[in-house]
């Protein structure tokens, strides 16, 4: 059986996870703060997309996006990550989610 680079990477990652679980190492983490309504709107507007197109392309629920942009709700952690990636790499996300 040949050990591929991906296999070695997975093995190393599992080793790190086990060491972290045993309290031997602290893994870096990043907290993504909840964006303001203005920030959510700015992310969408920076893509040049209407709300309807943004929802369709990125797979975001229409009501959720409207609530975020109007400050009635804040995005959950997963949505925050998606918005952060859309802000930095909108085309990469678009290619990924559109198949």
C-alpha cells in the first residue's frame, strides 16, 4: 500500500486532534464575530448581486438574508463563515456551490 501525501496529511491532522483531545497541544482557533446588518448588506453589494441573485447563487435562505440585512437576526456560526468566505473569495464560493 502506497502512502500518498493526502494520506500523510490526514494522519498528521488526526495526530494533532488526538494530542489536542489529550490536552497536549492547543490548536489555533478563530472567532468570526457576528456581522452587523450593514456589514451583511455590504458583503452582498460588493458582489454586485441583487438580494434574489445572491440568495440563489450562494444558497442562502431568502428570509434569513432579509432578516440579517434588516438587523432582525444575526447569522449563525456557519452562515458567518460562509459570509466571510464570500467576502474574500466570492467567485470561488460561487464555483463551489454551483457545481
